[in-house]
C-alpha cells in the first residue's frame, strides 16, 4: 500500500458510525401513487383572477394555505436544484433546529431535532418533528381519530410516543412528532401553526446526471451530507470524512484523482473539502459503474447550509 492510499484509508477511518444507512424519510417520497388521490383541493390561477377564500370562526383564511406562485417552482425542483419547500411551522418546542430537508417529485419533507442531537438524529429513534407535504402518512397501526386543523378536516393517531396529524389544504400534509412531551398535544400545536411558505427553498448542493440531490441533512453548517438514489446506487456528497475502518480497500482513479474502493461496493474520492461517494445497494454494481457515477456528480458553486440546526 503506498503513502497516498494509506492517507486516504486513514482519512476514511473517522466516520462510519456517523454515516447512517439511508433512512426512511424519503421512502414515502419515492413511492409511486397506487391510486388516484382526487380529494386534494385545486386552485385555478389563470389570469391570477381566481381567489379561493376559506372563512371560519369569522376570520378570512385565504393566506394561510394559499399555494406559492407556480413561478416559484413550488411543485417540483426546478433546473439548478432549487424549489420551494412550500410550508413552514410557526411553532416548535424550544431547542429544536432543522436537520433535514428533502424534495422529490413534488413532495417535500422537513425534520427538526434538538439542536445538540447527533448527526443521525433525523433518521433515528429519539425526539424529532417532521412536516411533509404532497403525501399521505403510510405508517402506524392505531386507529385514526377525527379532528380539525385551523378549521380543516383532519385526523390524528397516537402510537406510544409518536403522534401523527394529517389534513388537506392545497396539498395533503402531515406532522409527525416522536418522543416530544405529550406527542398528541405537540403534534396538534405544530400542525395548527403551519402556514404556506414560498420563500424557504430546497437548494441541492449537487446534481447527478441532471437530478438534484433529493435529501440534505446535517448537524451544523460545516457538517452535512446530501444524497440521491437511483437504480440501486446511492450517490452522496458530504463535508464529513467517511470512516470505513476495517473494510478491505483498493485504490481507484475517479474524477482524475486517486480515490478508494471499499469492500467492492463503495467508491469514494475527495474533492477539495468534500467527499463524493457512490454506494451499491442490493445487487453489487461493477466498480466501473460506481466510478462513472462519481464522475457524473456536478457540485453546486455555493451550497446553502445556513439553515442547518436553525429553528
């Protein structure tokens, strides 16, 4: 083993325990709709003349769930990897900061965890709050109960320390609260605070073969990870030094630099302060295919990480 390979292997030896297996957050985002969802409210915007106003409790509510302007790429990621996250909670328990943003096929997810939680917290057990749009909640086993969210018909279920509130505005929305105080009360309060938000964007830090990264998470603005998956390959970019201690490694050339093949199923190479990886899941992909995947990553010129672990 030469000195360069040893340096790479040593560098890769610092973060396996901090590099989680792909979590469940985007599982629902990637599922194809199995049935037509025909009960989502649609708002016609032709000529910007049609205005739908929800009135309840004597209060005009048209600005509470009004969808962002189509020009803001609210329904999908626009070229360049930027799209609106569409909705924002205006109340969260003290001490929570945003740790994950995800966007795929017009659906979005955002996760908040305690500000001092571990990097794995968005995907792990423990306190977390998730807001998702454009999808129904597909987990849980307990009976749904009827409720309302800001005058709109909703449903809620509680399963141990987890509570979920689901309702329909312009999109289907749900809030999931896990291990935070009284989960039902907290979930209802978060849901009641949700408003439309066309100003908060998902800005992917890289694109791969024309596809923006669809999940972006971190524990600080300088400690983050983003990924996109397709055809049993996960392509990622991270500011963290990966750790593959104890795994067999061999040198490989990728992006014109010396990288490493780990256990025959991972290719990793450092570019500047970032690490670019391609991981084979399921049937092991040929190393040449993983190298090609790494080569096809296009890094954003200025990744927006200022939102990480901020309320």
